[in-house]
C-alpha cells in the first residue's frame, strides 16, 4: 500500500482540508480584519472610513447598506470602489 506524500506547507494542508466556501470565508475574514471601519454621522448623511479611504453618503441608511455589502462580500465592494490594489 502506497503512502501519499505529505504537503510541504500549511497552506496546502488547509486547502486540502477546507471546502472552497471555507477558504472564501477565511479570506473574507482576513480582509475584514485588515482595516478599521469608522462611521461619522453628519448633519446630512455621514462619512464611512475604511482604513485610509473615506466615503461620503447622503444618508446613514445608504452607508449602512454599503457597509453590510462590504461585510458580506468585501472583495466585490473593494473592486467596485477601485481600491483592489490595496489588498
């Protein structure tokens, strides 16, 4: 009986043991941990800062919807706002 070779690094072990969904979730969590999110309410709307980038919103509801989208799928929101080179 032939013994399979051991993977050479921990990443290979993780990839072999995790489903694609688990790897995506781990990647998403790593992105979310990388930058602090700050919300500053204003007289009209608010600003949301993610790391060194700030975005203005006309309403808090619009900001919260975007923050929810970011938490659900940070890759899509990062690409939409054009700072994928920062990840």
